[in-house]
C-alpha cells in the first residue's frame, strides 16, 4: 500500500470550486466519494456530470456515519458552525477536516464543541477567482500546498492519528503537497501571502478606477495581474480577512511602515526609493528561486520544489518532526 | 496610403526590450529601420539576428540626419539627457520621440534645450519584467496602449504636425493603440495604474519574505502574480517612481487612506472591511468589462476595446478632438 492509497470513503460537504475539484480528482483515482451541496442546482449539475451528490445534508451525513467516511467541510467560514452542529447530530463518530483559509477560528468552533479528537484542520492553497461547481476542475491541486494542522498531536488518541494519516493520504492522492503547520503559524503565514494580497488588490483596483477613463485605458498587464483577486466575491474576501483580523493587522502594519517610508522618500526634494526597490527585488528573486522548479518548468511532470520529510504518524518524536517540517515549509510523506 | 504606412526611416536609440521589439516589428512590416545600442554585445546580437545596428551613437545619428529619419529614444530616463545632447549635435534637424514611462521630466529636458517643435512624447504600455535585446520579441505591442503627447499642438508648426502624424503611423504600424494624452495627465494616470503597482509589489514581496520558509512555501498564484513586477530591475523601478514622484505621492496617499481605514476596521472587536471589499470588487468588475474584448477573447484576432476617434492632424478643432479622446482614453486614427 502506498501512502496515497485512500481506503476510507470521502464525504464532501460543499461542491464548489474546492469541493467539486476534490470530488473530481478523488473519483478519477477510484476513491469512493460522494457529497452534499446546499443548492439543488449545484447538486444536480454534479449528478449530471456523473457524480454522487445530494442537497440533503442530514441524509448525506447519516450515510457518512454508516460508511465511517472521512468528512470534508468544503465550505467557507460562515457555513462552518452549522456544518459542525449537523455532524454532531447526524455523523457522531466520523472524523472530519475542512478547507477554510483561516484555521484559528475554525479550531475555536471545534473546541467549543469538544471535537478536537475528531478534527484535523486543512487548507489547500489553490483556487481561482471563480467559484461554484461550474468552476471545479480536475488537477486543481497538483503541487499546490495543502496545509494540515497538528496542534492536537501531543494529546492525540490512536483514532486521531489514524484520521490525520487518512487526511494526508487524501491530500497526496490529489497530487498536492501536505504541509504541516499549527493553527496560529498557518494564520500568520497566510495573512502575509494571501489575505494581505487581497487587501492590496482591492486598494489598487479602487485607486486605478479613481483615475477615470484615461487611467483605465492605459492599465496593462501589471495592473491586471495585481488586481486579479479583487475579482473574488467580496463575501469571500471578508470571510478570509475578518476572521483572521489579528494576523492581517500584523502584516498590514509591516506593509504600512514600508509604504509610509516610501511616501516620505518620494516627497523629498531628491526622491529615493532605493531601499524599497532593492529589498523588494531581492525578496522576489528569493521567491522565484524557491519556486523555480514549480513555476517555470516546461516539463509536463510538475516536480515539487519543497523539501520532503518522511514520518511515521504516532512514532516516538513525530511531533518534533512535524515542528521541523513546519519551520522549513516542508511537505511530508508517511510510511 | 493607409494610416499605418510609415514612409520615413526610423532610427532607434537603445535596442532593449522596447527598442528591440519595435525594430523587429517595423522590419517585419518592411519599414527602413536601424539603430544604436550602447553595449557592443547588444548591437552584435541584433546584427546576428539580421538587423542593422551599431554601437556608435554619433555615427548612427549622422546617418539619421542624412535620411531625415524619425528618431526613437528607446532608453530609460537616466540616458535621455545625453541622447538629447547627441541629437542636438549630430542630428540637428531630425524629429524625435521617446518611450520613457514618465513624460513631464522628459518634456522639461526637451524644453530646456528649446526642442519642443521637434519632439513628440511617447509611452508604450507594454513590457515584461525582463530587459535587453534578448527579451525583445515580435508582436509585443499588439493592442497595447501607446500614449502620444500633444501639449505642443496649439503652438505647432506644420513640421511638428507632420512629425506627430508620423509617430502615430509608426505606433499603428506595430499594432498598438495610439492614445493621446497631455504630459501631466499621462503622468497622473500611470502613477495609479503602473508606478503604484510597482510600489505595492515591492512591499508585498518584502512582507511575504519576512514570513520565512512556511509563508514562502504556502505562497501561491495570487502572491506570485501580485509580486511579479517586483522582479523588475530596481534601477528601472526607481527611474519610474522617482521621476514621477509628485504624481506617485498623490496615488499613494489615496491608497494609504484606504489601507489605514481597512486597518482600523480590522482592529475593531467586530472587524468589517465590507467597504473596501465591495468597492474593490466593483472597480475590478468595471475594469474587466472595459478590457473584456482585449483580455479574454479566444479569437486569434485581438480587437481593441477602446473607443476610436478619427482625426485630421492640423485641421480646425483637432486639439479639441485630442482633448476629447484623452478624456475617454480613446485611441485615434488619422486620415
């Protein structure tokens, strides 16, 4: 048995961009997968495409309980409390994970309900500005980072270790890189490289729009790329940034310091933004070097540029290994 | 004779990304084109590719003077004063244009030398983060905005009107959209949709880098796209932002107001960034609607989404027509 061998059934709650793409990938690999979608239209679209989907949440969860399925809450933050309550009611012994882009707030809801031993946090760093089943696609997760949390590992039962292992297997089955990170470390990191990016994109879009028809006519590739994620539904941007507000404020304060310095330098009689330009260039070059193998390879086989750590879940010292992997941004495999 | 019929020889000073691409496109359309490049290696690379290039500036300009060529200064800001002096010395009757991304500072240098009646400002909104002859390519300017300034039009001689017409013809010959804009309006617009984008990209790259290995490992498409132009050589970013500092400060102050408001909203007990998220989304949707035909068409024929105004240079009311085109961000054709 390889580490990508998924033996449990997978029950996906929410068949949008992430949940739908996960369903497609798992089904393509022969995994037994079915799901629930709140809108009947979405569920029917999945049925029409040959997938096993329902718009009855309780019914779907009872089926998961019978199957001892692994449940994936593939819905944004606002839907999570209701889903957790439904899992408690209808699938009281199933383990579950999620795909929400913040982890502290989800973990707080899990702990409020005393469900830590049945929950492993997840966050696939993949997506487009589009949403819904119609945006789902095979291969969305190939070589994407998929964070898996492990705050509960020091206190874990054998069941939790088995659940955690199954979540890693599911992640590897769809071609993603499983990156262990504790809840707070994850949230601090994504505030910098995702949520702040959204705040900046919204801001640039507005300042560009304020320039009127001439500015909009002159806007070219750099403006298009840097404002792309401003095309994300505002409710999703709010769900990300507002539920991770503390970490976003830390990142935003760092950014504001840099921008205020740049502003002061530009307002001088002899403007000089060499410090910002040099540091930004160096940072981007480091990013490119790190991601080089992933981003620019012409090979059809995408090779991960992330270091790999192999570990045996539950073995002596495995939590220390997870901490080490986290500090390196490493992907893990299990044996 | 169509409006894209270029009858003058074109002499390009600087054969990097912009100058080299312009040379390739003009040559492909049968225009008589030759150029100068400061580095002998660049000039030789152009020669090896079958183009007419030299690393002797004075010699190239004397040739332009003999030909009555249109000179294109395809070099960044720091090279412009020296090029202007060389034009005065060696090509004293040629008309000339430039491709610098700021127009007020170039125009000030032109006016210092009393050359207004021989100069038409230009700025092609095209490029990549790469530079040099090796980055040049055919088709770089297809449907790109190429600003052409007209501040001198109310006082223009017949020679200047003829020069201006020839610059428009050259722009249309390489498939770009000629967008008239006065120097200050151009600089205010590009501060918003280009220079601020660079300042933001540098800032995001640094804040992301500060997050260490985990944050860098999790960085995905949105971070990559929004920091792409931080890969531009710092000297080019400085040349753009520092020489357009006043306009960049105006745009940056608008951005800082939005970011400070967002920061305050996120620091509240109940964070709420709906104002930023809604306005940013609406602005991006307007941008997409405006650029739709250009950006997402699957047709191999790129159709401009910009309104078209036809005008006859020098005819009664043509300056008013230019002002109108500018206010619409419209492209022009000449007849």
